[in-house]
C-alpha cells in the first residue's frame, strides 16, 4: 500500500507558531488530539496566523511556517497544571518567508479554502501547497524527500 502525502493548513496565532517552530512540534485547535491524528509522517503543514498573539486584536494575517510531520507519536505536554495539550513533532523549514494573505487572496485555489480557516485545521490539495511552498521559499526538492 502506497502512502499518499497529504497537505494541511493549521491556524494559530504567530506567537504560538513561533513556539512550535522553535520546539519542533505542532499543537492545533487549542491542544486537541484529533487534528494531530489526521496528520501522518511525511505530510506537510503550513501555518496561517490571523493574529500576532492569542487574545490580541493585532492582526498578522500571514502564512507563517511550513514543515513536514516527522513521526506518528502524539504526546501530551503539561504547559500548566490544568492545561495539558497534545503535540506532534514537525520538521519546520528554518528560512520560511511569511506570506501576507493579500498576496494569495485573489487566487482561485485560495477561494475554495478561505472559509475553512474557522476550523483551525484542514486539508489542502498539492497544487495549492506548492504555491504556498514556493512563495515561502521552500526549495521544491524539499517536497521530494
């Protein structure tokens, strides 16, 4: 059975994305386990950050990180005594450029996904992923690993 690579968008504030990139993990939908279960090793994740910080009114509205899922393990991480979200390891591309939403908002490919942002995590097709990857500076050979 051939494993087909899938491509995902995760939605998180920029400060949370930065923490995940620095720590090499993904944490989605306020720490829920279900979105992480959908992502398999070798899948790709692009983060969109609507705001700079959770709870802030300061907008970001950029695609802010891109990486590849490293393993299948999902693990709890105690951030506080009462908040224990789930995480999954991701190998983030270190030099990704932010893409402002307005730079792709007119693309037909984006129009079919824009209403999905409210879900916090959703699958996209490879063609749209490659548009994002190219604009973020990901070498195309990176996708063939």
